[in-house]
């Protein structure tokens, strides 16, 4: 702990600290004797005003006009507006590993006892070696500097460390407000404005000294400073990490002197750009530490002989440096910036993320994320001739936790330079940084099956699955508006189906005509409501009953039975998770918790889990989908534990194939297709994507790659037996 008693040795001489930070007022115009005389007069005026306004004894340098000066001085602000310092926020995976950092200023505040004594000593030695002796305004130092500037070509300043802290706070406030005028006012060095700034600093410094102990002032000063760098680092902790990969508590004398020396001019003494100049400045600080008794001769000589020994550590800003976790990172960022829980508007939420010193604990499982990222990138490389998008997203049934999110693109925060790059997250909707979604194809059929069971039908109930044209009056809309005319659905490969087929067989083989027949016996409004209860929206976040500009509601069209609705992969994975959880739906959430810089837990979006489906209905759907592995559409895609799944293939003018499947512990949706949704992306030549493609051929294999490795890591994979009476 720094105390005044500890700082007595070496300071009795009262000599000015060579190379110390100076007052802009005292430096301006000092190139001539006349200029120096003007400075002497100005300093005398300041001293007189301070003496009159603060009743400091022993001040008589400007007795004339002191009463008027006191009035001016008393009119200045008397309280310093100290706001929380901008600090970096950290996003963590479920195991505590770091995903990304976000910052406006790269700073991490630390306690006074977390800063080495050497760092405190170096700062006091170079900036204000009488810091523990004065009351915030060093009149002796001002007079000494004035005399020096009068008789010498060199310049010295009279600002104390407390005054410098005040200046930093005022400049910081102006920067946070993006107020250029206020920033200039806080930093102006010359003229009447400079004198006004100095007077304000003097009064505010006195207020700071009355409010805080000396140690607390030094502590705050060390946390606010700009310590240069490329880009700049703020506060001693971030600086120690940047230059040497250590914490502030580990800084030795040479390192501390380097940082303390930077503060006078962060641009000129940037260690990364001007190492020789910085080394010379460091040695000046070391000499001052020795002169004022902070280090002995041996310590001084040893430190002076050392190099800067920089070991530059980067602190990437934002999701771009998160590698394979970048799209998940972007999703979390979008959630924070779009949720009112984190601020009244987007700008306030963005500032909270970049300046609030948050610790964001997420649900990401790094092991499963790595599996998913490698699976999608190896199956369809980003530079594949098809330019096909390929994604996977995994959520946890019963909790809504998003545990993995991957796609075969390189994340970029700027303009994409090739089709291999994009900022768009294909797994989520456009309202959270993604796309308008993709047609889900027959992965919509389980919602039809759920309504089928809820309306009293069974898995063994049969329908006429032969191909035919359904007239407009074949569809029932309940309380919803009618949306369809006649419809002639077809099966994959344009094959015919048997006249009689059970709902279980129709699901196992994914027979379009059978599902059309099932739909004609249901309330289309009921199907929409079932999907809605499982969290489904359109890809832009609109509810399923939203009409487009022509008054058309896609989710009520008869063709929606076969999946013409556009939805986000994440929403589909979450809806399927409800089938795995006996009908309990949980809103997907990537955030486990957030604490602010003070360790206070913030309110975060809840998964809002609720019983969306009757358990027996959900169990019946899950059982039917589990049968697709037994001679159905997912044959050959087993993962070694009980699972249920459904394939989805749209026409290639739209260009989407998918596979959605789950175990009791994980639900994963994999999509492959044209990100723009308007072309046939299959290639005729070499490439990962070519030929006849269905939901099982690419999406299905990637799903298998992921789930075969990830699902066995989780407990509770008990399977999906047929429910009693189902």
C-alpha cells in the first residue's frame, strides 16, 4: 500500500522531476524569455485565485484582484462527474473458455492491491513525486515550474497527479458522449480557454482530494490512463497484458517505468511504433524512481540495462476473431442488441456490450461446436463450386440451450470479398442478423402429424394416398381465412402411392400425397396453431398468421403441408426439441447469465419453457419419426443411440434440403441449399454437391456425423417408445 511515510526518502531536495508531465498552460509560448515571463504572470494569477478561493495559506503571488478572482473561482463546478469507466466485455462458452471480447476502449479495471508497487512508484515518481504531500494543488510545484520556465529553455509543468486525473475524467466523459466541443474544452492547453480549463481542474482536484484518499486517487488514475498501443489500451491491467502478457500485479520496475513514461504522450511513446524513443523515456522514469528513493542503485542499473522485452498480446474486438464460434458469437451479440432487457434502444444496448465490462456466460458446448464446425466445412467447403450454404444448429431439449451453431462460411464483419465469406448467419432469422429463412420442405410434416393426433386420429388411421387433385373446398380453415385453391401434390420422383396408407407409414416414407390427404381432414388453422405453439415464426420473425402485402398467409396454404413455409433452422431445431421433451417447448436461448463490471447479475432472456403439446401427442410424433431409421427416409443414418428424424427436400428452383432429428438430449437441424433461395445449386462437374440430392444425402450425412459423436456424450438417451393407445 502506498503511503506518504513510505515516500519520504529521496524527496527532501525539492528539485523538479526532469521529464515530468507538464501543464499545457506552462508550456505554451515558453520558447522566448518574454513567453516565460507571461507564464510566470499566468501562474501567479492562478496561485492567487486558488489561494483566495480555497483559503490555502501562504499564497501571495497575486494579491491584487484576489476578491474578483475568488468570485470567478467560486462560480466554477465544484463536483467532478465521475462515470463508470468503459471496460471490455467477455463472452464465455459453457466451460468458461473465452469466445470473444468487445470493447470501445480496451480496459479491464483492477483493484489497488492488484497493481504492483513498482507501478505505483513509477507513476508517482514521474508524474507527481510530491503527490502524498500536497492537497491536490501543488503551489510549491507551480512556483518552481514558473521559475524554471523563466530562467531556462526547458519547460516544466505544475499539474498534480490529481489534476491530471480530473483532466482524464473530463476528456473521458466528452469522448463517451462523442462531444468534440467538450473534449476540446477538457484538453485545451493555451489561451484564455486553457487558463479556464486549468482553473476548473484546480477546483475539481480539491473536490477529489476531499472525497478520496490518496491511494484511491492513484488507483483511479492508473485505471483511466491511455497507455498507447496499436490499437490503444486503457488502464494498467490491459496495458500489462498487451505489452508483456502479464497482469498489473506482476509488473516489475522496468515494465512499470515503461508504462508510466507513456502517459505523458501516448502517441510519441508508443512502444510498438517507437521502441527506441520509448526506451529512452523509460530510462528517464527509472532515473526519477532512483532519485526519489523508490529503487536503489542496483535496482536502477539492472532495470536500465534491460531491453523493453515486449511480448505483444492481441485482444481481438468482436466476433470476427472467434473462428468457428463466430456465428454463435454474432447470434449472442444480436440477442443483446435487440432485447429491451439490455437498454431502451439499440444504441444503449450496444454501449452496454462495448463499455459495460460484462461477463456473458453462454450455453455453447465447445466440444459439440467443434464437431459441428468440422462436419459442415468438410461436407461442403466454403469454396465449393456449388456455392451451397451448409449449416447445423443444435439445442438441448427441455432447456432451450443453444449448444452449437455452425455454417460453411468465414465470418466477416465487413463487406464479403467472395462467396466463401458472409456476415449473415444462415441459422437464424433476419431479425437477429440472419436471413429470411429457408423453405423447410417435409420437415414441416411432424407439425401436421401432431395436429392429426390432437384431433383424435391415430398413427394407424389410414388415408387414401393415391395421387389426385384436391379441390378448393377440400380444405378446412376453422377461424382462419381460406388461402387455397385446388391443388395437385406429387411425390418425390413423381411416383404413385397406395390407395390406403397409415399415418405411420406416410411419416416413415415421407409420402406427400398421403400427407395432403391427412391435411384435407384437418383444420389448417389448427396446424398453424400447433406450429406456433412450438415457437415457429417466419424467417423474419413475423408470427405465422401474418399476411404478406397481397393478404396471403403462407402457413395456411395447402402447400404448406409439404413445407413451403420459410423458417430459420434454429427455430426448427427448437420446435423438434419439444417432441424429444414430451411436448415441453423452450424458447432457444444462448445466454446462461450476465454479470456487469461490479459482479451484479443482470436480467437475461428466459427460455420460458411451457407444455406446448399433450405429452402423448409429442410421444406419438417422436415414435413415428424414430421409425424412419427402419426402412424409411433416414435408413443408414443411425448414430448408435435411439433417435428420431425427418428429412426435407424442396424443389430445386427454391433449393433447400434438410434433416431434423433428435435424441432425448440433443436436437439438431442441418440445412443445405442456396442462401439466396432462388437457383438450382447442384453442379454437374466436380465438387461436394452434385447429382440427385435429397434431405438424407448431404444434410443427413452431416447430421449423422454430428450426432454420432455428440449424442453419446450426453446422458438420458432412452429412446422413443410408442405411447399407449397411440
